[in-house]
C-alpha cells in the first residue's frame, strides 16, 4: 500500500507494470496507421478502440505507464485528458485508502 507521504509524482514513479504484452496480438489497431491515435480528432481512433477485444488491458497499461513514459494518444478508447483524469482519481483513492 502506498504511503500517504508520497507525492503524486513519486507515486507515479512507483507504478508497477505487470504486462507480458500478449494482449497486443488481439489489438484492433494492428495494421492501422498509428498517427490516427495521436491525431487532434480522437473520434476515429476511439471508433477503432470500441471494436477492440483488449480495450481493458490497453487502458490498464496506459494508466500504469503514467504520463512521463507515455507520449499521449488514445489508449483503451480514452484520450489523453480522460486517461490523466482516471489516473489522478486512482491515485487519490489510493492515498485516501492509505490514510
Ligand atoms: S484499445 Fe485501442 S489503442 Fe488499445 S489495443 Fe485496442 S485498438 Fe489499440
């Protein structure tokens, strides 16, 4: 469990990524132009994600990576802003559970 004294940045650096990457083999974005996932209009990328069987694994991975190791983009059907919000909420919950 995280210590309540850790800063948000420290907590992010403590993220553990338990990921063997096998889920990527079932990714709906295989063969799709990666630029689609970093475009200003996120709707087309989110449409691809909506059909993806490994959407949860992808989003979990993005949340675990954190912003310093993930260069933006759409992951698991969520855009950068949504991922940041989810990550912040998760860390706040961890903090309150630790306290
Ligand atoms: S959820 Fe989206 S970005 Fe993630 S693997 Fe599936 S299609 Fe690719």
